[in-house]
C-alpha cells in the first residue's frame, strides 16, 4: 500500500497493491494494521454507496457535532472528487483539492474530519463507496454550494458534453462558504 500526501495537510491518496494474473486481480483494500502503520484511521462505523449518472453533482457536504472522516473509493466509473478544508485552525483553511478517481487505477481518498466533500460524475454512470468514521447525524448536516464564488472550484464541466450539473434540491440551496457554519477550532 502506498500513501501519497496531497497539497492539503492530512488529505491523502491511498493506493492498495494489486496482484493479478490471467484470472483477474486481487487487492487488500483495507487492513487495520497497515492503516495504523501509515497513520490512517482504523475505526469506521458506516459504509455508504451511491450510484449516479453522468452530470450528477453531490455536495459539498459535511457534518457538525459528529464530523465524519471519509475513505472514498470508486467501484465503477469516473468522478471528479473534491475536498475542502473547513478546519478554522488549519493553515489550509478554505483550500480545496480535486482528484480524478476511477475504478482503475485503484485509489482511495482519505478525507479527514473537518472537510467538506463532493463529487461530479464524469462517466455514463458511477458507483462510489465510502467508509465513515462517525454515523450520519441529520441535525449536523450542512452543505456549501458546489459553485461557491469564494472557493472557485474548477469543476471539469467541459467533460459533461453540454450537460448542466444535476444537483439535489437540498444541494441547490447550499450555503455560501463565507456564511457557512464551521467546525470548532479544534477540529
């Protein structure tokens, strides 16, 4: 397993080793000991899976009170995955980074607690699986507008071949970054 740092502190790409032959391949995607050796979380309490069609944009989601770290993996398809650092005490506060995640190559994105998360589906369909470090907490659910002018995220909309991003009604009325409820300073 390789772990790659990104430009934002604590946000990491995890690349499990694949072993293949004429029959296909095998990979150990999660191993508690190896994750601990790499200073990655080892305790997850919930798995979430979504299926979406091209142009679906989910996010930018985060939780207060019970923040969730997320280990994101694409099972099929291709997404542009974005994480935004919302930790007020972080030197990277307000910065975002985007990643092309596909089913091949096999990569996982570790998004720590205190980040907003969203993704845009670039393939005809995509299945995304992510493990979380805390349970879904509806009272703490928050959303920042995907096209917030302050964050100015460079979503690869040209890859949609003229489609307009499809967002849920809840995501369509997300909060501006400058007005967002933020995690406590120690998050």
